[in-house]
């Protein structure tokens, strides 16, 4: 919850669950960015480097939370999300983020 009284309140957003969510950054951070993303979405690909830059510039001060939001009109979105979950099962957090970074920086997703 924001300490800024003028900040709008997000509704219906599940709280961050460190045992279930895919997170990157400091779990002690005062700020969490929760990204709902589709691996086949071109706009999600465009914003990914911005999140990476935020993580570098504000090292230790931001928690990045990735949540799948595959859109029905992207035929590869669900298979890619499933692949990321498999990468997480095999390689843990590092495996998940390595595959996520590879997908989001590739122009071959479609």
C-alpha cells in the first residue's frame, strides 16, 4: 500500500506472494511493479527493456513481479507461458527469468 495519500488505489490486484509469483529484485523493496504480460504481445516486448533498466538503476529498491496474462488472439501466448513455467520448474527463478528475457528480446516469437 502506498504511503502517498493522493495515490490511486488499485482494485482487485492479488497481493504479491513470494512463494508463487515470479519476482526479480529485492524482496525488501518498498516498491513493487506488478506486470501482467503476454509473451506474444509487441507492446509487452517494448516495455521489457524499460523494466530491466529500472531494475539496474534502482537496484535493491524495486521488486518486479511477472504475472502471465496471455491474450486469446495470440496463438503462441499460452504455449510460451507454459514453457516459462517449465523453465521455472527445471531451473527455478533463474530459469524462468532467462527464458522470459530471451522471449521478450526476440523478434521471432510470432
